[in-house]
C-alpha cells in the first residue's frame, strides 16, 4: 500500500461552533436549529442523553445523572463557542446553575445556556413582564415551569397545558392545537412562551405574532437566539419572531 501526503484545513465551523445536549426522545430541536442557522459555516454538533418515554419528575432526575456524560460525547477536537442543554422542564427541575456546572464538567466552552435562562433573557430584551405560558406537560411539570418564571419576576397571567406525559405524543401535537392554546394564553399578556423543545412551534410563531400583536417565543427559538448573542453569527434573514428581528435591528 502506497502512502500519500495530505493537507489539513480549518474546522467546519468557520463562523461558529455550537453544541447541543438533547434528550433521546426529542425529534424537533435539531430540525429547528438547522432552519434558524442554515449557513454551512456554522457547525452544530449534537449529543444525546437517555430519556424515558414519559416526562415526569422521575425521568428528569434520571437525566440529571447523564448530563456531564452527554457533554463529554461532543467532539473533543471542536472548539465550542456555546453549548446548550435542550430541555426546558429539565432545567426547571434540576436548576439552571446545576445544569451549567454539569455541562462544563464535560465540555470546554465559554458559554452554557438552556431554554429557561434563554427565555428570561429574551423577555428582558423585549421588555415583557406579563407572560402567557403554553406547555405540553402534566401538572407536576408545568407548575414548576410557571413558578420559575414567577421567581424571576415575570407575572404569568395565563398557563395552559396539554397535559401530555408521553414524549412521542408531544412531538406530534399539531400546529393548530398550539396556535389555539397560544391565543387563549395571550389574554392579558405582553408575550407568549411556547415551552418544550419537542413541540413543533417554529412554524407557528410568525402567524401568531401577526394575529396577536405580541412577541411569541418558543424554547428552541430562544435557545438559538441566546447562543447567537455570544457569537458573531446571524440567523437566516427571515428567522421567525420579533426576537430575531429586534436583534437584527440592534446589530
């Protein structure tokens, strides 16, 4: 066998390198990120952690033990500009600081974030203090999510939940169901948050904002936006939501 020489090139992520630690059951997060960041010079690497078929306090506790290992499975040679944990309810029950600490034990990155931290930052950027909340969760999960916003000084004036525990069904909740829930949650609110990275929300945002006259946020949207803030990257020009539009105007 004849050996030949070769040249090395730079990393795929010449503009930025993002890492995601995603639940095994999640079918939506990666698809949304690729829609928001379609440029080929933005590298997006995903690691999965085991998650149960049902989302409840017990399965979230089991996920906590896997966070550092999940981060360790991201490519070691990549230099990550930001790493995000893809679970809103998991962040709420485990705690954002604990999530960040466990991820940093597994991967070297200057920025770690999650959907709850990102949502709070987005609400602050938009100047919204009264929130309508839509979740797919059962009460024992939806309640702590609502309370986490309240603890941060956000008045959650409406909370609507689909009461679904089975993750595979969460990913199949129809856009029309999400839109109808958002309409009801918007009463008295300054913004609406569609919680859960597994909900197919991205395609609902623009139409809802046009109808409601309010910012509409989703877990995947705010996570992408928050990771974008720490890098030089920009989303696609028509990325959905006032959140990205305000960022473009500010830039």
